[in-house]
C-alpha cells in the first residue's frame, strides 16, 4: 500500500539516527502535517478550496482512520458563526485548528509506520529525566524513494503529479526543503520549485496558509 502524504512528510522530517523529528522541522511540523492531511483529502477528491473557503465535495469516507474524522469535521463545519460570513472556514483556519492537534496525528502516523516495519518504537528519556518515544528507522527504502521522487521532479522539466507538487509545496512553505536538498542545489533549483508549487491551485491555498503561520510564529517567538 502506498504511503499517504502525512506518512511521507513524517519520514522526511525524521532524523534517522536519533529517531526524533529533525530540529528544523520542529516549529512548523504540526502545521505541515495538518496541510498534508488536507492535501491527501483533496487528492481523494473529497475537499477543494477557493480563495476564501475550504469545503467538502464528496463526504463519502475514504477508509483511512486519520482522514475520515477530519473529513467529517469539515463536512459538519457551520462556518465562522453568527453575524459573520456564513461560508465554511478557509484553509488557514483548518490548518491552525488541526495543527493544534498535531501530537495526536503524529502518534497515529508513527504507529502506522511502526506497523509497516518502516520504523521501530523505543522508549527513552530526554536529558535523562523526561520520558520520550523515539522512532529509529528500520527500512530507509521508503524515505529514499520519496526523496528520489521529489528531487526527480525538481530537476526534471516534466509536469509533476499533483501529489508531488503538493508535497514539495508543503515542504517549501514549512522550510523543510533543506532536509531534501543541499543548500547550493536548493538555491539553483528555486525557479523550478516556484514553478512546480504554482501548478496546483490547492498548493497556493495550503502552502500560503502554512507559510503565513510559520512566519507569524517566527516573528513572535522570542530568541533564546
């Protein structure tokens, strides 16, 4: 069974040796995962977006125990509330809302990857005091395939699949592309990355929402 976009994103963000999320992924990882869940629903033709709203196009369950509860919530969305515009909430609202539940989503995704034999779960302690779970890689085949697929898109002029365009867009918005490409390669590939991420209207909606949230977080997070 192919990996979902949230599963692929977690593998890209994971430090293979430590079994923890890469520090670079920390600030925006929850919002990127929320964006990946919404993107996966869009790829299943369950939701769509326009400039102001995110809405359900087909409420039928996908059979995925992460996607379907989110789909049901979007379908039941009453909109912003009395006295406001009666349309459903937009991409940013959903990314912020689901991003606050990222720990639960991450746990579900990690459990799936463990069940598939890609990761293993280890119990440990952070700073020898705080209990934590780590997820070292058993098989790096899937991660290598994702990276190879995305770099193939970036360094090839062919029109990419919507899945790859969306994943590259989310990685770019969350500042995760340095986990895939070296700095010099990333700089030279920026025009192609811009082109790829602009191919999908959904990319502009989700990607802009993740990027805006990330910028605001950086602006209001005090320096250590």
